[in-house]
C-alpha cells in the first residue's frame, strides 16, 4: 500500500532539481565565507560523492539495462542532479573568489576513533 504523499519514481529528479535550485543562493553565500582551502575541500568531497552516485547510476548500463527504466532509479537520477548542483556551487564560489583550485591538493583522511 502506497501513501498518496510519497514521490513516485519519475518525480524524484524534478524534486531534487527544485531543491538544488532553492538551496543554491544560501550555499553560495556560505561557501563565500570559507577560505580557499575550505572551498577546495568542499569541491573535492562534493565531486567524490557525485562520482559514487554516478557509479550507482551506471551499474545497470554495465548489465545491458537502461538506468532510466530500472525501478527506483528515479531517486538515483535526482541525487545525481542534486549533487552536481552542489559541486557546481562550490566551483562557482571558487571562481567568484578568484581562487586558483590547481594550487590546492585535497586529500581525505579517515582515522579510526579509538574511543568509539
């Protein structure tokens, strides 16, 4: 039984695009307050997350299927659009601040918290 308020597969992409568009101004304002190093880090992690979701999107294609036709993949399409918007926002903020992204090498380091 499905709730009438739930988004249908085909609506996820549109909803994500609307969310990204509505968030862009605030995102850019806050990105502008960051240092060039922090903006570079934002661009890196946003792109990495986009690539993860893009790999999910491409998986059916590797099996001869069309991602658009796979049930549930409307959510994946929406995530791709939203994450690309976030990545482009970070790039736009770098450009607006006259950052030179090539000067920054961002490496994500994961350490295990021994107290956890």
